[in-house]
C-alpha cells in the first residue's frame, strides 16, 4: 500500500512555534526522508470559514502568509503538493455523504470541538458548519487516502473520528477508504506547546504566540516577558519548572550544542533546571538563553521567507500547481466512493441493462 501524508493548517493567521514543533518540523523531516509516495499539505480555508464566516477577508489574506511560512520552514513544492481546500469541491461532496455516518451526539462528545466552542463563546449559537468540521476533516484525510497525519495532540479526536468514518463506510459500502494513523511529536513538550502567557496552548485565537515570521527584536521582547514561576521573585528563591513555559520551550527547542555555544557553564538542560530549582538562578539569564536558542532556529526561516516574499506570483503558481494535483487525487477517490455507494447511475451499464430487461419482460 502507498504511504501518503495529508496535513494542513487554517489560514487564520501566520504560523507560530506551536505549529513548528507540533507539526511543521516533522513534515519537513518526513518530506526529506523519501519514505512517502505522496505528500499533501492543505491550507484549510473552508474550515477557517466555519468560525470566521463574517470575516472572509481575514481568511483570504492569510492564505499567502501560511504558504510563505510553509516554504520558509523547508516545505519543498517539488516534493510536496500544497493546495487550497476550497478549490476542491470533491471534499465538500464527500463531507455530505459522510454526514450520514455520524451522529449528533458523537460530534457533541468531541473534546476538541467542545473546548473550541467554549473558547469562541459559541455555546448558544454554534454554526452547523463549525459543529461538523470533524466530518469535513475526515473528508480531507480520506480523499487523499492518507495513511499518516502528522499533527499536534489537539487533533487526536479528529483523527479518531476519521477512522470511525472509514470503518463505518467500508463496512456498509465495501472496502474503499483507508484508515489513517496519527503521527504525534516524539518530544512531550511539543505535543501541545503552551502560549507565552503560560496558557495550555499556543494558539492564534488566544494571541499568545511567537510567530515564525516575527522579527528578531519582537521575538526577544516576547521571550523576555514570558510567563515563568510567579513565586520565583528573588534570584535566590528556589524556582518551579512545572508549568514554567520558559523551561517547556527549552525542552522543545534547546540542543546540547546550544549549551556549548551560548551557556557553557551548564552541561545540559538538566543542570540548568537543577540550578533553577535549587535557587540562585534568575529568570533573565534563562530567558536570554532561550532567546539565543530560538533566534538560531528562526534566523534561516526568516531569511528564506524574505526571499519568497519577493516573488508572490510564484507562490500563487506553486499553490495552483499543488491544487491541480490534489483535485485529481480527490476526484479519483470521490468516483470510488460514489461507485461504492451506487450513486453512479450514468456509468452503470448493468443498472440500465437490468431495468431495460425488467420492463421488456413486462410487455
Ligand atoms: P486556531 O486558533 O485558528 O485554531 P491554531 O493556532 O490552533 O489556530 P491550527 O491551524 O488549528 O492552529 O492548527 C494546525 C496544526 O498545528 C495542527 O496540527 C495542530 O495540532 C498544530 N498545533 C497548533 N497549535 C499547536 C501547539 N500549541 N502545539 C503543538 N501543535 C500545535
Ligand atoms: Mg486550532
């Protein structure tokens, strides 16, 4: 069986460090591993409209931002098809058929959707499109026969929903769709990177992000004002590591080489943590180190982005080429789905023949 990747992001803002460690970095590694037959990355504009229907301009403007972020982290359009969700109507059509295989109560139980409804104050006025986006996401995944979906932890319930739809579809209509596997980051700190404010998740909607495209001085400012341990007031005080996002970011980003380069007094991250917990290590020193670590990783990303920013029409060409390939792949799957569901009247010579014979014999 082919090994196929499908993943994507909502064009609701620029991409941030959470996207980077939760999914983007892995995508680039997988892309360059040569182990996959096909890789699709989707800019999920139709999904972004499910909770931004009153602000289509925001979605429209952010498509290029997400595309630039992809290219800047090393997504290579020669190896990966980058496409725009709304330009592939087959995805919507699949969603319509899959809706019959999912119950309302099943959607209501989805913990990510529950949390997002709360975050957006949708409790009494949930748009139907938003409520059903896990089904639409199952269409995105299955349309490309994806075997592997590299995403952050918040996407686990979505992949489970997609797997259930595949099983249900195949058991009712015959073996047609492929069950996808989720691929989570190996590093625990990357499963759900917290925001700079210490909140559980760095998220565009929460405004607690360090963006991949933030200039160096903005990154530094955000790092220096990051949430740490509120009880660690004086340098001598013992500090807490748990819930201290500066250390979570170091878990996610720092390497042994970073210590040799920027903080040679400490052998590794554990030594730094030990000192902080003992007392006698100030937040400023740790934050300065984190800033160096982040700048080192972000600098080449920013530089590549600036190159692509000089040629926006070329970026749109890349999107158009990727979308064309994705369209054909999704069309192929939709045909198979409709055949399996027997909604292929005009191509079904057998159906026409049997019905002709039936009426002929009645004459
Ligand atoms: P929004 O607030 O509009 O939902 P978002 O910041 O949550 O935006 P998405 O586009 O919903 O971003 O997520 C895209 C991908 O990035 C998903 O695979 C998701 O799991 C991953 N991701 C997003 N935020 C984080 C994070 N803080 N840590 C790890 N992975 C993340
Ligand atoms: Mg999200």
